[in-house]
C-alpha cells in the first residue's frame, strides 16, 4: 500500500529537482557518466531524499569501478530509503558487484565447498555492514556463508593472542546486530555451542571481576545470543566501547530496557481472554512480530479515497471525503510497522493501533518517530471485546490477524460494528488453496515433534532446507527470522478460508466487496488485465474463486482485500 501511495503522490507533486533529474538521466543514457554524476549530485543537493538519484549515482560509480564511492552511496540510499533493503535479491547482486571476494565465496558455498575466511576487504565493506545492521538476511547461501564466518570469529575471539583489526571488530559487531534482528535463527553446531559456553564464561568472569573485555569477544558473544541474557549485563553500560560495539550494546541492552519501561505504561483497553487468545498472546510476547528496523521515508500524505481510486479504477465506491481528519483502527498491529506506515501515509490520519502482545506494542512505541507521536496511539486490546472502547472509525485495517483467532468470523463481526457508514476495511486472510505446502510442513513438524523453541526452529529449518524441493514455501520472505518461522509453520492457531466463504460473510454482513490487492504492482496489473481481457468484473467473487482454482498460488501470501460498509 505504501509504494502505491508513493507513486500517486509523486505524480501529484513532482519534485523540485525533476528537471535536473531528467537532464541527468539523459546524460546517463548517452554514456556521459561524468556529466550524469555531476547532475545527480545537484539533484541530491536540491532534494537530499531523492532515492532514485541516489541509487543511480551509486550504480554509476560502480560502472566506473569506483567501488568505495559506490558503497558509500548505497549506504546513503539505505539511510534515505530503508525500504530498498527489502529487495534482498537486488541487495545481494549489489554486494557481489562491490566485492568480488564475496561473489567467489558464495559460489563456493553454493557448490558445497568450504568458503574462504573473512578477508580484510570483506570486513571493511561499509555497505555489507550496513545491510547486516538494518535488515534480515534473506538468502540461504548468504546465510550459510555468514554462519561459517561467525564460527571462525568465535575461534578468533577465544584466541587471546589474536589482534583483530578495527574492521574485523566492526564486522563482528554488524554480525551481532544481524543475529539480534533474525533472533539467532542461524544454525548452531554442537562444537560451536561448546566454544560459545567457554567464551560466555570468560566474558562473565571478566565482567564480575571488573577486568577488561575484548571488544571482539563481546561482539562475537552478541552474534550468538543477546547481551541482555548475560548475568550482570547492565554493567556493560558503564564501559566505553568502540562505536560499532557500542551500537550493539544499544541494540541489545539500552533499547530492551526502554521497551521494558514502555510496557509497564501501555494502556489496556479491554480484558484479554484465556484459552486460544492467551496462547496466541504468549507466542507474540516471546517472539514479537514482525521484525523490522527502520520505517520507509515518509511520502507526501495522500487522501485515502485516492488510493482506492488508483487501486480499483473501474470499481464504484462511495468516497469518504476525509482530508483533515481520518479515524483509523489497526487491529492486531504487532510491532507497529504497518500502523506507522499508515499514520505517515494518509492525510489527517489519527491511528489507534491495538494488539494482544505488550512486548510487540512496546517495540512499536519505542520505534515511533517523533513526527508521528501525535498521530498514533498504541494500546492492548482483545478484538472480541473491542466494542467496549466506544469508538468508531473511517478505516479499519486487520491484516493477518483474524485467522489466528478462535472465532475469526466473530472477530470480523466485532470490527464491523466499529465501522462508520461508508467506512472502509482492509482484510487479510489465509487462503486454504495456497497453504497446502505449509500445511504439509505443519504436519511434518507435528509428526516429528519439533518444539516451538529457538532450538526446535533452528533444527526444523535445517531439516526442511535439507529436504530440497519438498517444501516450496521456503523461498518466501517469511523464513529468515525465528518469529517468522514460528508464525508461518508453528503457530498455535491458524484458520484458512476460501473465496466462497468470504463471499457469504460479506453478503451477510452489509459489506460491499471492492477488490483484491496484490503487494507487487506488476502482479496486480496482470490479474486486472486478465479479467479485463475476458470481460470479467473485478468484484465477481465467483469468478475469482474459479480463477484461484486454476492458479492456486496467486494468493500465496494471503487474500488481501477491501470492503466498504453499506450506508445504513
């Protein structure tokens, strides 16, 4: 939704640097790299947040063989447009272009050969460290390479005679931050576990004695388990560390302490039920979800009506005509990324974001930018009791939540009660057709007895990887952090739906179906074109049901669709 909004806003309000950018693009296309570089710099001087100019300047430096300048520019791109790190295939292509040593190492790992060790060139690569510090690694071969480097760094940390360079320490610190982001999902061998116990004991002993702790030792320990799990870890806060290691201390000690304080102040709007609701809450207390580091740069706010018109141009709907104040409920907000994106995306947005998990809510509140603090409030609430809050809303978002409830349709009905006449709702539900491979994996887990613990999740990941093509869902983004794997194939409660079931509910509950949304815009346009070529209506749910049966993977993520409440 945010990328669509950004495209619309850019069309409505062209950048002041548009003319410069057009000239730069022309020089670039004509092969005048020096002239293009000069103009891209002028674009960025005029509009520092111009992500496309930043990206093209980085690519231009890479074409010229200026790898250091290219790397620095890609780091800047990650700063001004963190969402670019979500396209991990592109990120990995960039990294291998910047680092021939990395490309060779990954090729060796892919062939099953031992990868070369950590070179100074790799350790010093600033864009590689930036990637590790800001997003989960989402490539199996890259993960295996990093796992091997982590083991080698562990042995180096145990060698008291080793004198690592500042770049090696900084790389170890970046790997530690990656471990915390992915919740330590990388495989851990028995030999590593023994070495880790030795290192942890040494660090704990030196901490108790007030003796020096080598920065590499602390960084490597933090690459295997969070520093807040270390007894007496608060004493680490009083010591001076190299800046890269101090960033690890912030991530793994200062920020968790801040979240613990926020948790104790979180408003509680409703009682939280027991049974399945309590079990779901406990899962997300243990593994707040989803994992994210930084929000995308805020686009110019747009009117919600414009999003609907852009997404579904042939579908009639009743405009809200809300430009100054838009009451929004995000039900089941988790760690807040979607709620915060909504708050910064829509004109007049005033967001209430609720969830069962206090750990998730505290993470969301800590990550809220200052500019959004007056636009969003977080609170704990149970959807089945949410009518008690006595409020109603113009727009309700409930994505990936209802199917984890004991009574999903009952929860949906409770949310409909909070919709104003003509109110809009975006819903996300699992498709029974698209979840077949995941259902097989869940059965495999149940039969094999893997526990939903960190060790169990690590082991099942490796066993599923080793099983080859048997489980094709492992190419999904949601298989590279502990909380994602737990949410995907270990969840304590999951319901799945078909389009006829959704259609019957919509018809029975005074809703109008507006349309299905696909996060990948070319996919969205493809399905729209198929329907148009056959003369099918995009609101014909019977036709969508037949289309899905012929193409059972089109809702592999989930059904995401919009409905509008009928005017009472």
